[in-house]
């Protein structure tokens, strides 16, 4: 979005606009929520990246190793170095099941699942296809996560899915969250909390997972929640190169000025969307509207204006 909006406003004889992306395909991530229930296929979500970019935008299908802020240079994994006058980091946030003991192991894709990657969503679809019922636990490891309402949406979709199959009475559905309730805002909790009760979705709040062990979630206060099928949202972290570049917080999200999106201590490095450590929701709509604000401010920035 940034590249497409800026390209027509930057003189072609003065500015090159280069997008570095490790994949030749763009994955429409919101659709992953519907893959486990057979409502979307991978072909519905994957599109070639190049046609999505405006003419005049260069695409490099490469992986970033680190950013050398001192020399205004991006180092790629193949050793190539790209100098920049202005850098926009928009590399999102990503599930890291390896950061929670037992969440990444032999049971991954068997009894332990996630739907925040295409591979994970497809594995979960296979698991749900012939699942006879039992204890289904939908779990959030820690916040922030991208699309924070998606786990709750999954629980509602699962309830609907099992009702359609006629096996809802054979499913014990539990929503496990580190928050004090299923909804983060008091007004939403008051108005919408009954939706879970009506659907017989049990909420286990204030649950901080320590490990996944022998078919059960175990919290730091030693609470245990057994499951037959676990659908967990792992800890989310920013791109590893952010940490290697000294730009990130403990979760590799870029520390930025919330008023300008400039990376702390930098005058020509910005971070947008889920990549930035901002006190706002890591949601697609937030990233979308932030771009509209950013483009206007960026043009002022390069013109030397406030």
C-alpha cells in the first residue's frame, strides 16, 4: 500500500521505490480463519505479488538479514547490500510456537494446532474433517497478536461447524485467555458476553501458559486444562532481522515514535502496521488506515516540513 500510494507522488527521475519481500506470492491472511472449515481454499488466498504493485515499483524477492542503520543500508541474506534514503519496515508480526514449551513438537499437526499460517490452517482442516468430538480448547498464549479478535471468531465458527455436523453435544468448547475475559473492553463484555454463554463456550480467564504437557495446558499457577484438540494462538514476534538490527523491543517489534512512526533514534527509518511497537491493535484495519496518515506525513517529512 505504501509503495503504491507513494510511487505516483515521487518524481521518477529522483526516487526509486523498491519492495523487498521473501515470497513471490501474497497471502491474504484474514482468510486463514475460514480454511479449517473448508470455506476457503489456498487458491483463494494466494496471489502473485508482482501484479499487486504499481508500475514503476521494483520488487526484489529476497530475505533481509539486517538493517545497518548507521550506513543507511539493508543487508540481504545473499550478501547483497541496498542503500536507502528512506526505509519503511512493514514486516508484520508472526506466530512463534517455539517460544512455548510443548507447543512446537511431536503433537504439532496432530492434537496441537494453529490457524495463523496456511500450513497450520490446512493441518487443522484435516484434523477437524473426521473429528468425533471431545474437548476442544481455543487458546491465546499472550498479547499482542495480529487480528486479536480472530481466536474468538474461531470459537464461534467452531460452534457453528459442529452444530451443522450435528455433533455439538459431543464437543466441550473452552476459550482460554490471559485476559480477564473474552472481550477486552468492559462495554463489549457487558453487551456481548452472553454470546458465549448461549453457545456453551466456557471461558477460562487470566490463564498464563507455562507449557503444553501430555494433552493439557499448564499455567504458571499450575492450573491444568486438558484437551483432545488444542487450537492455540502462539506468542507473536516481529521479524528476526529487527532484533539483529537493534531496532526492536523484546518481541522484535520496532520501537517507534507513536506520532510519526519514526524508529527511535532514527530520522529515515519508519515502521508501520504490525511491525511497529505501538499501543494499538495489531489488526488489518489499523494498518490500512495508518497508511493513509503515513503517506501525507512522509511527503512532508522528505520536503523538510514538520
